[in-house]
């Protein structure tokens, strides 16, 4: 039987730090950002914005929670606000902060319609309110989505309830913004007045909630209310900015891919070292054996398939999804396990964690990602069919759109490449952030599927300018960006005919 051969990535790992050496770099960067914030609170620095830029999986939420604690310990900080674009970002933060500071100190400010959607038992660790008048007067942390904070008259009602912070004028002394690069400028301007200084923490490669290329402003071409708000301030003298130079999420073998996405960063290291993560595979045969062995190596894997029937549309491709199902079935039927080293807070190896597909826990094991809702509907049908036929436990196999899955983590990602089957580059299939989110969710293995011909597509594509504001995520010409990213994959071609 002919074996499917994979060519090794063009990009090499090169010089890299691991374990505590890598983690220490994030500690230093976060400490510098925290020191800048402390200087603002002490009145010795003029910063109005403090930005902590992160790559995917850098541990930014941990850094944000630590910065909140440092702010609350400062005598010139009475209370802080924490906001983000979506409730799915705010609620986990509220739970973490509530567990640390207690019910009387942390308040989650939500809409009436979201109150019944909150996790069971959330009231044990924090106070939940839907009206400003119900916020405890001695609360120190108030969390809510930007839409809730910017409701007409909300700031005045909250000021009447709580009074000014230690700064003497504004309600809060610090406004923290999680996933800052997802929040567009026009929403941020509705909340920045809550505090004299704003701290933005987030992944610069995330997708914004609104397409920043659609600029409704017809005046100054340099102003775009749809772009991520930090990009409007990061070059100003009143802004302090630092990058978190290490990532915790990927395998060491995936780091060249991360570096391809964040190519303008001076440094990007990986806490996980070679051999820290592995996938134990069942006995497999044929193409499935070759493909999953490649994925289990930890290197990003791209399988291009030739000889397929024509798809309904480039990104609605049932024949390619049929290949995906044929690859997944023997893996799931035979059962597999993921193995990983855990780390202490300093990044040093600690215990070993083994998760079997027969008894999954923690992050989902396999997630199938697609770009369009119709393609996800087709992928969901595969997930439901395999789950029922193989009696898979909950947490083994899921399907989602890329946009909905950003901010999430899973162990193995299987996705259709956004350029698969395309005859040209366009604003949707060339969105840097969409591909970045697809490729940066997995802790153990990444498999992208595409119709054969990606190189030819990129060779023939006309040059197109990138987004003028370098968003989402800084990028060069889309063609060049795609080629650089493809160079970080091990690649194989399988002919179905």
C-alpha cells in the first residue's frame, strides 16, 4: 500500500526558551505593565492607556487578574471596573475574581435576559445585579460587558449609587478591558469615561466583532470607529505598551506557526518543550494511520486532497468533509489519549496529565472548525452521526464556526483551510484573524484540510494591500502572509481519484 508522505515544515524552531525561562519573560512584561499602572495611580506617570499585548495562549487572563489585585492593593485605588465585548469573556473573569476577593467585593452587572443564563452557583462567590441601584456600595470590582456599561444614563446612575473613586471625579480608578483587540473603538469610547486610566489586555490576532475594513467615516481617513480601540492609542506618548513574549498553549513543535502569525514581534517563546505533549493513537491503517501519526508529532499538519468532486461552493464542501469524517471515524472508534506535562506557576514541569477519549475531562478533545454557518451545519451533522454511532462521551467531539470558537482551547483541532477551493483571495477568506484563530486553539495537534492547489492559488493571486491599521493582527500582503504561514506546516497531498 502506498504511504502518504508529509514534507517537513520550511520554518524551523530555531532559538527558543522553554519552561520557567519562557514563563519568566511574561512575568517581567506583566510586571512592567503593572509598574506603569502603579505609577499612574501614584500620580508619577502621565499614562492614560496601559496595553498588554498577547499572542494566543499566552496566559493573558492570569495576568489581568493579577493586575486587578495589584490595583486594589494600591491606596489610591478605591474600586475598578472590568469589561469586555461578550458575556462569555466577562463571566469566567467574574468567577475567578469572586473566588479570590469574595462575594462582598465583586459584582457582576448583567442584563435581565442574561440573568437566567448564568452558571449555577455563581451567586456563591459574587454578587449579581441587573440595576445600578442594587450594586453594593462598598464593592471594589464591578464587571459587565461594554454594551451594559454604555446604556444611556448608566454612568450617571452608577455615580449616584457609588460616588467617585479615589481619583475624586470618576466612578472607578481603573478600567480593565479583557480581549481588548475585540472591542471596536466606537464601543470603547462609550465606556472609557468610567475611569481616568484604561488597561487593555488581549490577543492581537483575535477577530473583531465588526469588520474593521468597513469604514463608515467619511471625514478623516485615519479614523475608523470599527477598528480595535487599542490601535487608536498604541503609538501615543500617553500609552504604555508591552508584549507578553511567551505562550503556554501550543506544543513546542507548533511555535514556528505562532511566530508566523506574530512575525513582527521581537521575541516569542514557548513554555512547553519538545516531548511535553503527545497523542497516543490506536492501531490504524492506510491514510488515517499516516495522517494521525503526522498530527501526533505535534507539528501543524496540512493535508491537501486532489481528485474530489466539485463542491457546492469553495467554503461549503461536502466532499472534503466526507474525507474528514473518514479520517475521524477510525481514530474515534479505536480510542486515543492525550498526554501532557503540567507546570507550576513558574513554568517548571510538575505532574503528567493523561486524558482518554473514553473518559474525557477538561478542554474538548477534538473540535471541527469551519468558516461559514452552512459548513458548520454539515460538520455538526458529522459530529452528531459519529457521536451516536460510536457512543462517544460528551467532550470528545464538537463542531463550531471559527468566529464562535475564538477565546476557547481544545486538544486537537481539525479544520478546513479558509482558502480551500477558492479561485481568488477576498476579504473573508484572507482575513488574518480568522486563520489565526483556527490555528491557535489546539494544545496537542492541528490538522487542516484543503483541496489541492493552495500554492498555485497564491502564486497567481494579485497583490492586495493589507488592512491600513494592521488589524485584526498585524499583517503584510495577504498573499505573502498566507505563504509564510503555509511554510510552518508539514504538508501531504492525497489523491482520492
